[in-house]
C-alpha cells in the first residue's frame, strides 16, 4: 500500500493499486470513529468546503457527514451556478483562490471535464474531485470498490458487468479504471450500440492485462458474473425519441433476471435510480446499493484524512 503523492485527488486514472489499497484500508480504520465506537477526532479544527456546481444528494451529504464525524466543520455551497458569484461571471480560478481562505480542503463538483485538475492548479489547499462532467467520479469508484471488497472479500479475480449508458456515465468510467489495477478482472460491458464504453478506457483495460467483452443482451451477459453495476440510460443524450423507444426497457434489471444467474452477484448502482433498477431487487440478499451510500462516508472521510495528513491520529 502506498499513500497518494500530491496534495489532491483529481481522478482514478492517477491512482495505482497501492494507492487504492491504502485509501480503502484507511476507510476501514476510520469506521469505528464514524460509528461512534471511538472518540478520536483526527480532523478536529479542520474545515471542509463542499462547492457544487451540479445537484447532489449522496456525494455532498456523505462528505459533510464524514467531516463532522471526524471532528471537523463544514461550509457549503450548493447549486453554485445560481447561488454563488459564479452567477455573476466569476471564474473557477478566482472562486478557488477565494475558498482557499475559508477552508482546509475543497470537495468540488463541476459540470466540465477537467475542472478538478484546473482547480488543483490554482489551489494551495487539497482538491477532491466530486465529479467533473462526463469525465470521472473518483470518490464514487473508491466507495464502489470498498463495497465490492466488503461483499465479495476481494478485488482480484472478478467478473464485473457494467450496464447502461457506458459512454456518458462518469461512475462507469472511473470504476473500470479503478478495477483495471487489479488482477484477472473480466469486464462485461452491456449497453446499446451507440452508448458503448469509450475506446481509450478499453485500451487501458487491455494495457493493464485484463479483458472485456461487449454485449447488447442484458439477460445473457449477467448469467455468470460476480458483480452487476447498473447505470441509467441517459435519455437526454438521444435526440430522436424513436431511437430511445427502441431500447427503452431493454436495460432494466429486475429480480427475475437475477434469479436466473448461475452465481449470486452483488448489485451496485451509483444512484439515483430511475426504472433501470426495479424495487423488487431491494429485498435480494446481494443488493448493496444502499450499503454503498454508507461506505461513501468512510471513503470520503479517509480521503480527507489522507490529504490533510492526519492518518496518525486515527486510533
């Protein structure tokens, strides 16, 4: 395991296997604090700023919960495009140069790919990428991987189906990049033809010695997988309603499909869900998507502890 070098966490593509294992190990170490079983306060006196240009429920609230549980404080700006000076035309650089005077770490969500890297270049305090447009969502992937580790007991030797809009979903991009660092991972990319995984991501899978197959048939693709990761088909990306009608309902997971699987896969979803994940899956023993929301507190707490160099205070 090895600590992330540099002050910020801007993308999974910058993380090694050792980095990921370090973060997940730290996440498990802070769990007693989050659960109230330890009185340690590793982030006492530290302030988090959550600055979100886009809406969020789980990401923003779990960051803020983690900071409070670990003894720190929070200042927050939601819907920054309309409720902050961004509305007046303030640049990202000027916004970051202002916030760094009020906080010790910034959790940034932005609508543009690459915004976290740009923010980091202007900031003297750590930036944690909380989603940058269609690019990456590294904290989501780390909590996804912590959930897989807890539920399956490993991150090597897995067959993982990622289902839905694999072209535009940043969580799918980051999960593929993250898991590609581990051994003997077989990806099953399940999507409509026009929503396939980007070629550069598939190239990284191959470069790291793992494999993938692509399918448009959900029922057959998931028969023997260990993990099913569901993503919404992004209807707003399809200009012709008739084209959406052709695929509507073909990538919706229900209990009947799961019961046909030869293994008992765990089911993940970055949430929020629409109809691509039926509520009849909620009672399935492998449904882990609400566990993901809890694990998000652990992972985001671990990241803040790491970038603020407070690991030694985790007891």
